[in-house]
């Protein structure tokens, strides 16, 4: 019984077997292009660092829309095609040229044993960082000001 003396309602589960009028079975048959998607790039957001300096909560809605649109567009690419987009995709050694705060955040998040980190470049300074495992990009940070892995300017 819950507060107030009433018994909690249990969720009614559908009877086993197919629900009348509902399509069941392999979801690949329902999604266009799903049969060939195993080798295409896809995204995971389980490890997004919401508490650090480069969390998504600092992103305005228009930028979020642009980022999601770009990620959607990349889903048609295989991993090899993504890697060939050198202006867009890069892979860095860890700690390499990561700023001290980024290295500290990786340690705090339990990723201090990572050997590589990948980034996607969106506009002049905007970067999305994460870890690429197979064809899955595990999103970690949104870096709008190119602070995580600052570039060293030549001839300065």
C-alpha cells in the first residue's frame, strides 16, 4: 500500500504473443536502410560529461539543432569515409596536446587509461569530442571555443 492507504496499481502487461494489428518481428524490416547500417557511424550519449566545463547544457537550441543535423548527416557514412574527412575528423593521442583541465576531467570520469580521443570539427572553433569504438562514436564533450585541444599557431 502507498501513502493514503490505497494500493498501487500494477501495470497491465499485454498477453504473450502478438498484439492484434501490431507488426512484430525484426525491426530492420521496418527501418529504411537498417539492413546495411552495421558498418555506418552511429552515436552513443551514455558518457556525455554533464558536470564538466564542456557539457551540452551550455549549448543554445539553434546550435544543438545544427549539431544533431550534422550527426544525422554523418550516419550515412562508413567509418572509413568519416576518417577520410580530415578537416572534420581527427584522432589525438591522450594526453598529447589536451589541455590540463581536459586531462583532469578524463581522470575524474575514469577515462585516464584512454590512449586516443577523437574529435569532430563543426565550425571554426566548435568541436565535439568522444571515443570511437568500432563504428560507434561515444560523445563526451562539446567544445565551442576550441579549448580541449588548443592548436599551436605556427610562427608565434
